[in-house]
C-alpha cells in the first residue's frame, strides 16, 4: 500500500488511522499479534512510519482514531501486551484504543521536540452507526449492538471529528477531538475527555519502543 501511495503522489496532507475492529474473539494477525492490538494500533504505527516522509513533504497531519471507551482502560499491559494470559474481547479493545491515544500524545511530543512541520491530532467518532459494533462481537453482544445502533448518530456525523483533526484550522498538535454531548456519544465537536494514563510520557515512550520492536522498524523524528 505504501509503495502504491508513493506512485500516486509526492505528498500527503493527512493520514487518518480509521481502520479498526472491536471486541473480537481471541485471535491473532498473520504476524502473530493479538488481533485488536495488531489492527487498531500496530498497523497504524507502521503505516504512519512508512508514509511519514510524504506527510512531511506537505507539512501534513497524522490523525489516530481512538474511542470514548479508552476511558475504561486501566493501562497498557506491557508485561503481556497480547493478553495471552487474561484475554477478554472488551479488555483487548479498551487497551487498543488507549494505545491509539497514548501513541498520539507521544508522537505529538516527538514532533514538537523535533520542530517538525507535521502535527498529530487525534479524534474519536462518539457512538456512530457503523458495522464496527457487530462484525467483531459475537452472540448476544452482536445482537445488543445491532439494536443500540438504531439510536446512534450517523456515520457521517461520526466522521466530523476526524475531518476536523485532519483539516480544521482549530486542530492543534497533541489535540484530541470528539462529540461533546451526553457521554461524548454525539453532539457538537470539541475537545474530548482524556484518560490521564494516556498522557503519561513514560507509558508513551514504552509503547513507542514496544511498537518499533514488534513491527521491526525504528522511527526517529
């Protein structure tokens, strides 16, 4: 994919990390990573690393996409990041979404320290009606999400925070944007609530080093 992008353009205005899966049974990627951590975090880390020069060329933006449920994560399990010893679909999802935001703040710190023209601004879509909620969960969980989607905001509304982070003048390096209504599930877009764990520089540095080791790519900005 990176090679193809390089054939098509000499610069990128924004890279939005919107790929995601949610609350799957315990599975691994073809590289052996826990499926949700591998898809939601590691794949984006590697993609951003390999596309970074194209983003620099346009003084562009990187937009990690987290979730309001990152607030429910207690932290990243650095001793067992693939959760092989104690897996649950919810725990793995919460951890992957906390990783998105922890990584976002760490990248923003590194960009600022390097006086880079690139900014990193994260976003979350609130609770939006997409197939994310029922293509991963199984059984009763899937049924519950199918019903709850009837009351969710539209996918188009959920895309607004990502569009703001990618192109809005008000988006800042290290910012995090999402709906500001009840429970941050819907409503006007503004600054979103952050789990304090995500702002921990030590956790950010550990996650960065772990990600480099797992994907086999160093990233010095």
